[in-house]
């Protein structure tokens, strides 16, 4: 009987987590799962004009270095890059961490406006 309670409790917690994630995403904010992924990867928290950017993964800086340009500065003073020839605001925003590593972000959008 106790094992069944644990399973039911875990399922209920997972459902609550995903429901809260959907509510956060529907408001155009960055979700808890995205924040967790960003923290685990060691990517910086980037805020542009008061809005937290959504983490999209790591990039090898040497692979993209010739195709990006300086774009702006975050609210904290981090230099932001975008691909050459992309509009402002760009679809992807890049942040350099070290010599060979960088991170890709995007501005979060409401799901029905994608």
C-alpha cells in the first residue's frame, strides 16, 4: 500500500510541475525547466531590457566566430552577439563564455505567437 502512495505522489508532483511550466510559458516567461537546464550547463543568466532570455544550448565559439557580430549589451553588462545580417531583435543571441565556448539564447515568446 505504501509503494502505491509513493507512486501516486510522484505522478501528482510531475503533473503539477508540468502544469506550472505550461502556465509560466503561456505568460511569455522562461520556465523552471529552462532555468534548470541553464544552471546545469553553467550558462550565465542574461537579461535584456528587463526580460530574461531563454537558454537554447552551448555553441563552439570557433565555429561561429566568423559569422557573428556584436549586437548589444545585456542589463548586467555582458556583450551579446548575433548572426551577420539578421534583423533586430535577432532570432538567436550568443554570449561568449571562454575562448572556445559560448551559449545561445532567444527572446521568449508566447506559444501562440510563434
